[in-house]
C-alpha cells in the first residue's frame, strides 16, 4: 500500500484540493478538482505473481486503465459495470515490472507501479507441431508439460485453437508415455486437407497448481493440413493399403509382428508420428532381450514404445505371407523408400485383423483416435469439453 499512498499524496500536493494553496487561504478553489486516487491489489517490489491485477478508484468512475510490463506488453482487462474497478483478464507474470495508468470519466489520471518476484518453480511446455509445418489429417495438437498440472481447468482455459474452416474439436488430458501430464486437441473427425490452424497458449502467469509452478511465457504455433493420405495394415492379408483423397493408390506386401506375446504388433488407429530415417534399433531398449541390434532404413515412428514402419530386407521371404517381425511393420527397401518419400507426419495409420496385442495406451503415441468423440470430450477439464475452432 506504500506505493499507492505516495501516489495519492503526490497528486494531492500537485492538484491543490483540501491541502490549501501558497497564499495561505484556507478556502479550496472551487475551480480545482480533487486528485484522483487509485488502489491496486498488488503493491511493492516483491509481489507474488499468478493472480489478476485489480485497480480500484477511490471516487468517480474509471474510463480507462492500462497495465504494461517493461517490454511493452499489455495486460488486457475490463472495467466493472459500476465503473469502480478494473480487473485484468490475465494474471501478473513472474519477474516482471508493471506500470499502472488510469483515467476516470472526469479526465483525471493516476498511475503507480509494482514488480512481481521470480517464480519459485517454472513450468514449461513441449509442442509436437513446429511452426510452419504441414501435417497429415490425423495429427493432434499435443502439449507435454515439464511439471505436474493440477489446475487443469485453469490451464485449459488459456489454450485456444483457431482454424480456417471452424473445425470442431476438444482438448483432452492424458498421461504421456514419459509419465508427464499431457493435453491434446483432437478434431471430432480427421482434419480436412488444406485447413490452416493456429494454436495460442496464453499461459504466462498461470499457476499449474501444487508441484507444478507458474508458467513464465506464452506459446504459439501455426500449421497447415496437407494431403489426405491414410494407411491401413491388415494382419490377415499381410498387406498395407495406401489411400489418397479416398482413392487407393498403393498396396504394399508387409510382414508385421509375430502373433502372441511381446512381439505382436499394436493394433487400432495410430498416427505416423515422425519420419526418422536411418536409426539404430536395439531390442534391449524395448524389453525384447537380444533379439536384434541393427541400423534400419526409412524408419517411420508409430508409437513411443518403438513400433515403426520401416525397410526390413532381412525378412523379405515373409512379405505378404507371414507376420514374423518383432512388432514393427516391415517392407522391402524399394517399397519403404518410395513410401517414406510420399508420407508426412500426421498421416493416420490403422492396423486391423487378428494376432495383435491390442491398442497401445493413449499416451504411447497419438492413440486418441481409438476413442469415440464423446469419450474424448469427457477427458476435457472444462465444462462441455468441445470447442469450435
């Protein structure tokens, strides 16, 4: 309150009012106005961040309030119906100098300032889609948090997806394969090719809750939906069909996971997560002992736990006839090369037929497409769940 008190004193001295004048006449000049006085809920130079700024006028009505930080950023806010208070729509951020400027309906002005202390703990976000990317029709927006998020509803309210064609979708909270909290935005149905998407994460100053800390910045990304390309692998026919815009353009003989046990393939709706090229695959890293350890070409990730589609020339005798791999979908070098060159991250990849080990966990890749729309919306932390973009 010290800052506010100094403000009021300074304004009274400059503006005349009841404090008298230089001539000693005790009568107030009727032509002079009393100084404008405001109070702010956050005062001093060690203010705890993570709550809205509230500005209250002592008398009269507020006409305008501007709260800016040292970098020129401005906190948006609204004046109450009675004109007495202004409250920011966003929280004060940690480690920030703020300047408060107010004006009332009588054209009087007042200002003050405060500084928030640094956060004891800062939460951060990892975003799956880099800005400017083009992705397939099944790619969700996926945010993984460094620290736990207990205030899921408060965090979710700060996340906004805007699309060029009002795509309907919803946020849903799950546990990532890493064990961290994660929230994904999935359209009701696969994206339409050509859709432009903008994601705004207005998290600066938002409190994650116990053990999570405050967010100290905003995040955003923009991307475009590319060609409608979909893959389906049949464990029964040992073939993979590739469709583009609803038309089958390729059928590739494959050999998938050995039925029964840990070497079976995951089934259900997955998403081609990334094109990783030539990588080392070591069976010991996925709990399969010393079954294999080799460099594998044209590797395309389907799950975090290590299911890929890739070239498997050592298994050429079984393409189209037997599922004998350690869980991945293998194909010839030639087919893998041309397939790898045509696909994009975000393309849907579905495995059907008998002999799988079931669906992977939701967080083991992008497994949300195995849920119905109502099941997915139920994972939102806000009322209603759905959001039109």
